[in-house]
């Protein structure tokens, strides 16, 4: 598993490297100051997996997910990418 953090937010709960097959890993997204969490996306399919900051993943094959963070805007509650 590979986790890359940025100033927009971070992901915890995952150790770098490989996992034993059929282990469940819980990922936790944490937003940076001035950002909101937008959801977890499967990079292979483009599918939105969850809008919850917590995501449980069964490691039964290669997984490629992204936690999306968006700039919080005061304009009518709109989100700016």
C-alpha cells in the first residue's frame, strides 16, 4: 500500500508496503486547515466508494484509491477543487 499525504489532508491507518491477502485495513482521512473531505475514489474504475472519512478495505487484490480533499469556500457553501 502506498500513501501520499499533502497539505490538503492526510490518510492514516495504512502502513507502507505489502499486506497479507484477506486482511481488512481501515483508512482514515483527515482534512487540512481550510479543506473539506470529498470522498474516496477507486482509481481503477472511477467509482465513488464512500463520502465517509473512514474506509474499510479488504485487501484481496491490488487496490488503488484516492482520498479527495477540496478547498472550503465561504461562497454559499460551495466547494472549490
